[in-house]
């Protein structure tokens, strides 16, 4: 699973000994997401990097679940730790979930309940491969995170890595339900 | 992560994890996907009472995101209470073969680094893929503290089947 958070990253002057890789290892370990040669965890670390345009992260999943929201939340924590970051877009490569994940997704959506209406953001999304039926399928579910006119017009609860992670997981679930078996490439940018 | 002890007053006894060679008249073994439950050959820690503690750490071998397509793995160390600033970290990649054996592939990545695995403080083992067949890989990571004797045991990372074959 790979994510690139693109925009503008101004490193803190004090940020010298740690980098995107070590921070991602530490953060995902602290949150219980990192598989460290033993039981537990969601992913094993592969690689990460950053420059003035943002940061990227690569992990290998160690279970059937595809924890995209956790992955992007961790990435967001890391870039915030590195410096002042303005997020313009996210590019993701996401494997298809191995099992029905809708119940978990609907539960996870509760994080965005009572959202601040001032944070609502318009988002453009591209999905490859794209199956036309996924938008209508996603519209059937009641949740507080995203509403869809089309993938060019998505209204997101907030422009944040966590919300984008939830949206990506929802898109992966919808694509899997419509026969996609290959990893999904998702690009989301502010409208 | 592997927890290791420094052996007090003991000379360093190091050994190399050499390639395991099949007999000349045996069927030729070829790279292959590995059973996911294959365990690493971690050596036991044997010695007198510990003086200080450090950890050996590394990530799973993976296909590098930067071209050319390569199997890649990182290694680093984390200090507990050892009186050492630097360590020589070595990362040797191994490929799984159809005869059930692991073989060293490529030269070991080696770096003298500070504790923590932060910026510039990781060693990298990397082998360019000959093709993209699914193949079993793992890495063997050794940490030698600079200025202190430590035990020769190494961390063997978990097996990963990736789309890279050498």
C-alpha cells in the first residue's frame, strides 16, 4: 500500500535527526499498527521519504484488512511532525479488501459525526480501474463522511488525511463489490 | 526487533552467514515463493551476564519504490543503555529456493550509524530484480557496536513473497 501526500512542506528548523521513515515506524508502532516480526499489527514498514512537495509512504499489509484510514492518519501525523504542511492532493495505491469491510467502515465513519460545517471540502477523485456502478452503490449508504454527485463532485466532511483515508477505503470496498481484483489507484484533490 | 545483550569482557566472535550450497549432483534448485510460516534461523544468545542492552531492528524485504525494480530491506539499531554512539549495521538479503534453502543474494548493505534509525542512520540491502516472478525473500541484520564487544546473534526478518526474482 502506497500513499503520497502532495502539497507544500516546510521543515521545522529543529527537524534533523528523524525523517519520514523513522517517524512513520515510531508512530505506527505506538498506535499498534506496525507488525514487528511478531503477532499483531496491520502492516510492515517498507519505505518512506519527503521533500519540499510532501511525503510518501510504502507498507506491506500483514493481514486481510486494508487499513487505509489508519495508514493515512499515520502519514498525516508524520508530515505534521516534520514541519508545516499544506495538503493539496493525495495519491494512493490500495489493494482490494479480502473480506467485507462495510461494517467496519460505517463504524469508522462515526469519527466524523457532528462535523464542523466550516471544514467541509469539495474534492475531485479519480479511480483506476473505474467501474461506473460504484458511485450509485456508495450513495445507498448513510454516513457522515462523504456525499457524491459524481467522483468529480465529492463533498467531504473535512480536508484531512483521516477523511481521505476513509473515502479511499470506501472506494476500495465499492470497487471490490463491483468485481475489481487488482490494486486501485486513487487520486484526490481539492475542488 | 531483536533484543541483545553485550557480553562483559568477551572478545567479539563474529561469523559470516554464508550461502548454503547444494551437492554438485543434486537437482538444481531455483528461486521460489516461500512458505509464509518459514521461520528465520535466529541464533541463540549465549554468554555471561549482560552489561548493557540494545535492539536490532529492520523492515520487511520489499520491492523498492525507486527504480530499477529491486528487493530492498533496511536495518538499524536502538540503544538501550550501552555506552556506544555508533554501530556497524549490516543487512544481507536472502532469497528462497525450491530445495527449501535460503541463499545470500548480493553484497550486504553496510553502514556505521547512530541509534534510532532516523535520517541517515539506516543500512540498506538492495538487489536488482532479474524478473518479476513471485519469490520468497528475507533479510539477516547484524549490529556491531563500535568500541564494545557484543554477541554475534542476528535478526532474521519475516519471510515476504514479493514480485522480484534474482
